[in-house]
């Protein structure tokens, strides 16, 4: 039901598009949409934990706005001067807020990406571009937790003979630390050799390697692409019609909101929330299906 | 045509004095199940690695290996990758990628199989091996047994015609090991895949094998069907006899003339027939003293409770245990019941939130930080490798003595003495990682003993080591006991506990259920007991070790006439069986 059941290429396409839009659009209405859409969507994905994250972002955004306004003094609307005599202007505050909102939306989109895109998908997408690199990535993803586990094991073993990181003098602890670190490097090398044996034994290095994937590109993915490209075509038309053009320096000039521009806003909002709507629709359909089963 | 044929293979590692393999010849038929056994370091691994070009070690070699009638070197890498499957010892080392599904497909990816076929093969393998439920998991989440099964499945996905397994179960617990070996047998029976397997634990493998190959000092000393291998080894006076399964050992110990049993069931029937016409005068061993709780235990746990994190369930649920001073106390129990955690709580790595631990009558919290591990307590972890931190065994041992204010001569003297005691003197200059499992275990023990512990904790000391090293280890432990060291050992190895422990406890669901002397303990159990006890309990209810059963058989031995008659019968039977076989051949 969730967006993560879609093909990784679709995930990539969507997130690249919305991230680009979130970074590029300066127009207040678009900005508002860029902020609200990931706000809503990540709550849809992660529930209350996402909301806490968003609320934590708010003071950071405010702090960034103030910081920006304190160091940039462009604009024609002075609001007063700070204690060292620099002008504080409405334009610099406004533009600081714009940048803060952009940064916050990007953060929120990334929290969505984190929930939707697994390491599998990244490995798969890499595999389409550089098959060998993607295999190395998979090996790395295997290696890092292994080293961590082994390090913990060595530490426990050393602790059990009184040579842990938490016993003895500081000098002794440091020595213990370096000892453990160096043996873990040796261990990693040793194990890589063994793993290489296993890889060779299973034909690694033969020509014509092909990457296996568990993903299928089906009708649902196709229709999503169609929907998304339609919405974004409309948004791009808006961009071409200067709908997103906004000036903050030296003066705030915003493109007026016309009935036509509402179409563009709607298209942008729809594009950004498309996975969320699909998730809701899926949940609703599932709810209906369980209902009918009881009847 | 033989599937694999090894012709007069001799091999030596560079700069090694002696040959690792010498004049090895062996022909393996299609679909055969071959078990290779021998002490560690006898050349099993070297031999098996010669069956696949990419794994063949570098060195000086004469003789040749034929695969399906062609020299192995002429078989292309692609064909070898697919047709010759090789499973190694350590389940962790062989896994390359981070996801189960990716690992399953790894070999197929290398072969460049098309997407559709790959999908089918992966699905087939996942279903055959029961991997569906963990298909999407990270490999880090799997147990050791699951990992090794995954290695096997990912090799079987390439549809090999021969499967070579080099001690595949040495790192697994008995249940996972049995499970794995059953799967190998199933593959052999259902798909006709040739299996060449080397193994320490022969109980499960013996009944499945068509032929057993015994390797000693780089030579093949015997190739026989499992029922005949004991006879051959006895003729050769080989000490490999002690590593055979219990029924076989008891059979040869009693000098019976009937057919050699391989499994507990056969052993039971054999014993019944053997004893049929003898008057059973003695059915139990001399009465033993009943187990008494020690009044002054060297180590005591009083209702210890522990959990790893606040939200997680309790691992230790009120463990109470008393260990007598200068004794070897064994703890047996299933996987994940908290045995290792209990050891960790004794040495203060896991701090219990309720209950008390006493060492020599003093609470563990009362010991000062440095005091505890000097002359008092030491633990040998499950993976002895994790104890080593230096480039040579000697450096590792010296490291233990640094900062103790000992003179150089004193240190050297001490190391030499302990190395002698643990039989690692020749290994002192080797890298700890180059040692075999048993050697690592002994070197680790030497390192731990340098703390001069009064109490020694051992976590699975017999894991992955062969019967010879087990005996060596037991001798070392007994010697320590005599010197007054108290040993608490956690083990899956029922036979080892039965034979050498002074007291055995059963651990289950975070607590000690019962403690008793090994004989009383194991003769009460009907599942969790030794093979010797299972096959003889209907006649000798309290015989627990192989020696017990053999001794009782001897005590009840029939008179000379009956033995002569029996020998006659056995010969007749053999002759008629031989005739029957010949007819069948024609």
C-alpha cells in the first residue's frame, strides 16, 4: 500500500522531482506547498515520531532566519538597526525565512526517503548505472555490521580477562583500545581473503555478470509515471509562464495569484502528495475489502 | 566413468618441510556420498581444495585430478563454478552480500543467467530450503545454522553435480548441525548430487555415507563403507577409532562378531542380540555417592536476574547455582536459554539487576576493579579467536604479563611452563589466526590461564574441535582441577560433560533446573543424554559413557563355548550374505 512497494526507479524519479522543486521554487505559495506536503506525507508514513521531528525543526528554522537577517543587509525596507549599527531589513528576513523553509522541506523529504527507500533499492538503482559498484556497495553493507559485531565480541572477550576499555588507568585503556583496533583491522583483512575465496568459488570474475533484482515494473508503476509526469508538465508550464518567479532583492516582487495560477498550485500539490493519496486510497480499499469479508 | 578421480596426488606448501598430501588416489562415483575424516591438520582441507581450481592452494604438485574424465585444469572456470559447489567451514565468511535474496542469486549473477531463469531458480531454492520466511531479511539477522543453510542454497541454485563440504557444521550447535546434515543427505538422495564431506561429528554423517575416507598425515589410510571402516582401522591400529560414533566404538570395544551398528537404533538392537543368551548378572555400575550441594562453594549465584535492555524480556530468571571448589562443573541446555549470559554475569560483563554473585564467599561487587581478573577469575569466550590481539601467540601471552612487575626471565619461564601445559609450545611463533580451531582453543586457554585464575569460566570449549583435541583439553582441565582451579563450563557437548564433568546442571528458560553427578543426571534423561546411554538403557540403565557400556558387556560375558558358537554363526551369516551379494551382482 505504501510507496515503498513501487519500483525503485519510480521512487527515485519522484524524490528527485520533488527535491528539485523544493530547492528551486521561491514563490511563497509554492514554498508553502513544498513545506506542507512532506510535512503531511512523513506523518502519514511514520506517525507521531515524524511530528516530533517537524516541531523540532521549527525553532531551528526561526534561528536560521534570524542568523541570516543579522548577516545580510540587502533590501529597501529597513526595520531598524542592531547593536553594532547594521540595518535589519524586511527583505533579508523574508529571504532568510525562504531559505529556512527550503532546508526544512528538504529535511522532511529525506525523512520520507529514509522510510521508503531501503538499502536494497539503492543497491539496485546503483546496479543499473554501475553494476560492479553496486556489488561493492552490497559487500560494504554486509561488512560494516560484521566488523561492529566482531569488535563487540573482542571487547567482551578482553573485558572477561580484565583488559577492556573500562578498566585500569587512562594510559592502559588507550593501550587496550589500540590493541583491539589493530587486531580488528587484521581480522577484517583475513576475512576479506576468505570471502574472496567464496566469491571466486561462485564464479565471481567471469564475463557477462548480470545483476539480479526482485523488482518488477508493473501497470501500477506505469500509471504512476503517467500521473506524475502529467502533474509535473503542468508545473513546468507554470515555470515557463513565470509563475514561480519571485524577487527578494532589493524589493519583494511576487507574481500575482490569478485563477490560472491556482491550477499550477493544484498540480504541484497533487504531484507532491501523489504517493500519500495512493497510500490512503490503498488503505481505504483494504478497509473495504475487510468489511465485505465480514458480511 | 568416475565423477572425480584423483590420481597419485602429491602436494607440498611452499617452504614446508614435508608433503601435505602424499600419493593420494581416489575415485568417486557419480551420486556417491563420501565422508572424509581425520585429525585436524591431517590434510583434509588441502585435499578437498584440490577439487576446484580457484581454491587450489599454491605449491609444488604432482599427479592429477580428473573431473568427469577430463583434467580439472581443462574444465573452464564457468563450468567449474556451476558444477562444483564448495561450502566452507565458517558460515559468516562465505556470505558476500547483505541480503538473503541477493546472496541466493550471487552465483547466478556471476554466470550471467537471464533474469527470468534467475527468478525461478531463486524461488525454487528458497522453497526447497525453507527460506521463504527470511527471504527479505538482512544476513546479520540470521542464526549460524540459517547462514550455513543459505550458503548451501546459494550454491545449489547453480545446480552443481558435486557438492564439497569442508567441515560445514563445526561452528554450529548440535541441532542446527543435524538439520544441515539432513539437508545435505536429502540433496544427495533426491537430486543424486555427489557429496564429499569432511566432518568431526560423525554421528549424523556415518549412516548416510556410502564410503568413509580416513586421511592421516597427508595419506589416505583407509577407504571403506562405514560398517567396515572400524575393522580396517583396528587392523591398522589407528587411533582414529576414538572419533567414530558411539555405537561403532562400543561394538569394537566389546569385540562382537555380529554386524557393526551405525545408529543408536541399530546399536540398541545389536546390544539386545549380543546379550540375548547371556545371563545378565550385573546391570548397573558400582553405586556412586549421591550429589550433595557444596557447603563452601567456590562460586555461587543466588537468584540472579538479568535483562539486556529495559524493554527486552528477562534472560536470566533467578539463576541459583553452587559450584564446588576444584571441580569441573558442566552446564548443558539448548540454544538461547541464557547459558552464555550467565557466564557473563559471573565475570561482571552483564550486571544483574537482582540477585547476588559470590566468588570464594565474597560478593563480586566487593572486588576492586583490577583485583577480580588477577588471580581470581577468567573467562574463555565461545570464539577463542576474539581473545587474540597480537601478531604471534607468544606476543599475546607476553601481553598478559605486562605491567605485573615481573622480570623478563620470570615471564619467559611462566609462559614456557603454561605453553607446555596447554601443548602450544610449537605454536608460539605462529599467528593466532593461522591456527586450527583446536589449536586456537588451547592457545586461548594458555592466555587465560596467565591470569592465574582460581575460577575459570569456559563457554563451549569443545566447539569445532575433534575428539583428539577434546581428550587433550580434558586432560588439561583435569590437571587444573587438581591444582585447585574451579572450572565452570557451558557446553552443548553431552558426551564431553558425561565423561569428564564432576557435576552437570541442566539450564532451561533462564534458570538452572537440576544439578547432579553426570551418571545420575544423564541416566535420568531420555532425550538429553549420550548416545551410549540411549542405546544401552534398556539393559544397563545407568551406563552413560562408551566405557561404561563396554565394561558392563565384559562383566556379563558368556563362557568360552558360547563365544565360539557365536563366532561360527557370524561366519556362516557373513558367507551367506556374501553369496547373496554375488548373486545380486550377476
